[in-house]
C-alpha cells in the first residue's frame, strides 16, 4: 500500500485495509484504491466493535480463522453505498419517453409484461422507484400491460433489506407524490417512524443475490427489456467494466435499454451499443425514434440517428421561487442551475409579491414557502391556483406530516412538498428538489391526490403540561406587530411566554397597557421575581434587570428561545449560556447571518414567520 494511503488511515490499520481490500476484490471484483481507504477503515472499525475486537491484528487473525463467513460480511460492509429513491432522475425521464415503444415491442412478441433487471439493486430503492414509476405511467399508456422487476446484489444483507421493503419515513418523503399513491403503509408503535411497501407493488418485484462477475449464475440466459446497472462501476477496473457490460447487453432484448450510472459513461469501450442520452444505451442495430431521445440539459446528445433530438420537456425549465428567507432563495439558485436543466427567472418574498411577478414572468414551475408575511403560501394558492397556473411545489421548514397546513396546500393546488434545504444537506436535498420539480412539470391537476402514507402520518402538535415549560422571545418595540402575528398563529394551550426588550425598562409598563388588547393572550408587565408564571400568558420583561435571575430560576425547564433581528454582544453572551434548549434565529440573509453573535449556538436560522410552527413543534415533544 502506498505512502499516500498510509497518510490517510491510521498507521496500525494500513496492513489490515490492504488485506480487507484484497478479500473484497477476490470475491466481488471491486478494486478499492487510495480514495476508498478511509471509508474501508471506518467500516472495518465498525465491524470490530460488533465483534468486540480492539486491535487491527486481532481482526486480521479473526479473518484468517473465519475466512469463508467473514469474506461475505466484508463484501456487504464495503460495497454497500448510499442510495435513495429516484436517484439520477434523468434516466426515469428517458424511460418514460421510451415506454410507448417498449409497450409496442412487448405486445409484438405476444406478451403483456415488461421485464426489468436492476443488476446492482443495493437495498431496493432503485427497484421500488422503478415499480412506482411504471405503475403510474403504464396505466396511462396501456392499462392491460404490467411489469416484473428483478433486483440482484452481491451483498446478501442488502438483498434481505430490499425484500423486506421497510424504510425510514425520511426516505419515503423523498418520493415524488405523483408516485406515492397507495403503495406504502405507515408503521405503528415501535416502528412508527418506518413505512412498508404494500403487497400490490411488492408482488411485482423479486430479489436475489447476484455477483456481476458471475452473471450467468444470477439470471442464466434470461432476456430483459430494461437493464439498470448504475453507480457500481466506480469500484471496477476498465477491462472488468467492459466484460460486465458485454454480459449485460447480451441479456438485453433487441429493443431494450441499458442504463449505467450518469457518472459512469461507457464511451470508448468495445460495445455494440448506441447512446440515446446520458449513460443510456440501445443495441447498435436499434434505431431510436427521434421523439423518444432525451437531451442533456447543456449539450447535444449523440444518438444513433442523425436528426436533432426532441423532448417533451424544455431544455431549461423556468422557475419562480417564492420565499421570505433570503438564505433559502440563495440556496435555490445554487440548486436550480442550467447545468441541471433549470433557470430561476424570478423571486418573490410573499404571496402578494408573487402575484405581481407572475403578471410578467413566464414560468414553467413555482417553488412556494408556506409561512410568509402579508400573504402566506396557502392563501396564495387558494386565491391564484388554477389549471393555467404553473405547477407548484411547496418548500417549507414545516414537515409535511407535522400539521394540516401541508394538506391544505395540497387541497388548493400544490403538487409536491420538500422540507427546506440547508448547506449541510444541500446536495441530497437539491437532487430531491430537482427530481420533484421535473416529476410535476406539465401537471394540470387542481387537487393533488394525497397518498395513504401522508394521510396516516398526519399529526397535530399539542403542548402537554404547558405550565411546566417556557418560551423566551428577544426583540425590540418595532417587532410588536410581528409578536402579535406570532400569537395569532397559535390555537392550542401555550406555555408562559416572556418577551425581553433591551433598554426599554422605564416605558414597558405603558407599552403593555397600550397593546394589551392587541394580543390573543393576556399580556402582563413583569416586575417581580416572585410572580408565578402561568400558561397562556405573555410577559413583557426588561432584559438587563431580570434575564439572569429568570435563567437561574427557570433554566431547567424545557425552553424555546426565539431571537428577532440581531442581538447585542452583551445579550448574546447571556442567551448563549441557556443550555438544553431550542434557539432559533431570524434569517437576516447570508451576510446578516454570518455576523450574528449567536450563529454558532443556533438550532436553526429561519424566517420569523416560521417561528410559531417550529417553537410549537419543539415544545410539543418535551
């Protein structure tokens, strides 16, 4: 092993990693190099913890003594990679465009079943994505047609997971709502955070172990209309990729389509195939109809015919983004780029602004926040959505399962829903956003069919024993209208809420009397530490005089802290000492957020319009 690898991994593990890499290569053909060294070390250490082994030498000896069994454990441990539903959606678009031709070819052979093979199916996400996709689109093309999908993978544990068909609800929420249907059942009790694929879909899917170096053992001479073998060639050497691809193409029907990973093109190899899109291929003798070729967003696709490719989807989808968070608008511009087939043609900060912008903008799609000032997302949809309106996808800080707000958005015309991205999950959430936008393009439905999973997952927040909890808000007198709006959003019983003002001690009592009738809850001037805090009451408090004493007295209570605008260095230091709480900062834009003295301590940075929902959600779980 090279000096470079020795510098990446722990010194004691260099020899073990080389040994493990050789074992995995011998069985699977996967060649692990310097780039994978740290990953191998991490997963090997996890395995050692399971076995109760403390040193690399101990595990090396264990491998020698249990080589047959441990070899296959290592193959599963090392070759299993991150995957998710509807990964690399451009391939699904190509498949959709080719479906009419596939249906015609299958019927020509007097068959009614399209046969698909997912040749490196991992934990089943690709198989079930294809099943949902075909279930949705085939019914519109020819309801008499059906499909059968075979999923194979070298890792037996992954095959078991796929066959079980149970996934965390966070993975399920990545699925475009067009395809959710009634295919998933929400778990209950101990598995309430999981969902299981229903028999109606699972019966069309089969899983079994399969090694890409021994394809004939997995499928013999079976022929398929579609073959997916994606995001696995990265582990193989070029001559192995070519040999595997030849074996796969040999099992492709004359009219069939073969997909490799988008980052794994097969150009330059001696294969009798023609490209019809990004890493999508047909037999060289096959001539793809021009209308069924999908171009890359930013360059012309090489096809087996000479004419220019045509697609039902524009080369660039024009999007208007509506959100009162400047940070989210910045992130969306990074996600929706020409490179991925999108162009952000305009932005708006609330529903009213969006109404004005839509008079002049020509947009194919809209992303829409729920919680916004003046006119929120639901109100905008109720007033403006129609069949002529571009399809709308909600992007919100609220989980679509957490309240009936998301269901109201669907009722008034929203087509899908994504939880807001952050820099930490931008890549993954960005692909989800792009996939869902493409899946709803062209949709003219007035009301979205809410899936059975979403109906079962709905819940309303209730803060139990609110008198034992506390909410603290920090702002200025100019924030009074926003504070009033905050309490206007909350219907259920609330904990005592203390609003802290800096430097306003002498006039706070008068402010309370002046604005007492404007709040939906009772407003009290706080001037005595012996005062008993009561649920459903709002207390105006002088920060300098009382904050430290309140912290000392109530610091052990479940607490939600909300900071409006910026905060002085003195106040920030005192607030940051309140531990074990939720701390939300108002989104002040990229530059404003960077300068905020509490940015390191913050639980999240969101528009102030999201504070009621997020604070209510947090306190309901405590």
